[in-house]
C-alpha cells in the first residue's frame, strides 16, 4: 500500500508559510529603507552636492548606505517571499546561496579582523582620520553623524581630541603658518562637555576654543578618543552585543535551512508528478 495518496504533497505548509512571512517582512523593510535612502539623497542634493570620487564617499554616505542595504534586503526578500509562495526552485536556490554567501563573508571578515586585529585597527584608525576628520566640514551628513557619535559616546577625535589638527579649519600646527579660520585651534562643539556655554539649549561652536593650543584647557572637552570609547562600550555591553551577533547568525542559518528544505521538498514533489 503506498504511503501517500495522489492528493498528498511533500511540501510542508508550515515551512512554506514561515519562510514566506519572514521574507515578506524583509521585502517591506527593504522597500522602506530604499525609500528613506532616496528621500535622504534628494534632500541632501537640494542643499549640498558632491561628486563621488572614491569608494569611501559611498561607505561614509548614509543615504547611499540606506539605498544599498535596502536594495539587498529587498531583492533577497523578494526571492524568498515569491520563491516560497510560488514554490519556485530557482528563486529558493538563489535565496539560499545568497544567504550562504552573506554568512560566509561575515564569518570570514570576523575571523580576519580578529587574527589581524592590530593591522586592522591601524588601518581602520587611519581610514577614519582621513575620511572623517579631514572632510568633517565638507559633508553635512558626515558632520551630523560625527557630532552624534561624539555626543553619545562622550569622545573626541579618533584616538584623541588632538586628531582635529588634521582638519584644515581646526588646525593649530600648520608648520608655522597662520591659520585664518575662526575655528583654528578649536574642536567641534560636539567634543565639549558643556556645549551651551553662552545660551541654554543652543550649542556654542567655539565652546572648545583654544584647546589645541599648547597649554590649552583640555578639561573643556572629552579627552578620550572614539575608538577607545567604542572598545570600552564593547567591554561593558559584551553580553548584549554577543547576543545580537548570535541572533543575526541564527536568523541567517534558519533562513538558509528553511529555503534549502523547501527547495528539496518542491523538487521531490516535481519528481513525483513526473513519474
């Protein structure tokens, strides 16, 4: 007696609709991120326009980051959602291999960053100084991001507040040359422990005036660099950050398993119909 009737299916409704529901939410989330990215990019173009000259202009542009991230999530969400709903083997396999590739990239990147952490740290620090400190005044989005980070983390500069000497507007050691900038020898207001020194609620952009001079009053600003602040945050919030990392890996693995399982079930069903 056969184990399955002619109306029975190898495809599990539970696997199918769990995968569909998860990727439908991802699909919508990707669309929202794309919308935010487009809106942010268009709004920025109204007041400020800069040509993309290097890959770092993309990496440090929040609008483009939202667009790229949203596009990736949207495409994967579409493949998983429609692949599950229509039981399309090609879309399911595309989804499976794409998720596997993302998982491997994250895993290899984490391992390499740990093994070569000293070189990685030096390179990352140099990258931040060259693409955030130097160009701080050139991009409003970048400026807002740096200010927010320095305020939230209670830090100033990459390694130390003296990193702002690398910015042409704040530079206080121009090899003996006079710096005509009104911000010379100062630091961004987000470095100050107390920003509203003139009027309550309104930041004084010169609250750190003169701190880069020899003998300047460094007690006005945060002395710790943002790299050390982030590392300190990682140590204190290690359980939470570890839980988030494990959660992301768990979701990726579950999504890969369900898509692979559903694709095999669909192939078995197609094979059954062909015989």
